[in-house]
């Protein structure tokens, strides 16, 4: 399993630099979670919305993000991750 995840907005996330992932929050149309990194950087990833009126959003279901993160930090390719997200690794 590779350690970099490519999100639809074009950003890359090094999964080995993540310290924790928050629970899902926000209103029902804009549910999102926060990913915290070593050094204090944070990003928001949207659970369901794929775009806004002006830009493509960082979007991935939290459960699949957690699976990808777990696979990366445990070096375990046997954790099930849907193919659409497995294809986003490099």
C-alpha cells in the first residue's frame, strides 16, 4: 500500500503524517471531518459533497479515509478499500 492519497480536488495527502481524524460534523448537507497532521496543520474533508459552486472539494467518506490511513500506517494491503479509492494511491 502506498502512502500518498490523491483527492478529487488535486491535493495529495501523505497518510504517514496524520496524527488523528475527527468525528463527522457540520450540517447534513455539508458534513465533514478534520484531518490533523504532525506540526499542527489541519484540513477539512467532506463526507458526501463532491463540489461547490466555485470549486472541487476535498471529498471522501470518512470510513474509507480511515481504512486507507490504517492500511498505510500498518503496511497492510489486506484492509478492504473500495477500488475507486484504491486507485487514488501512488
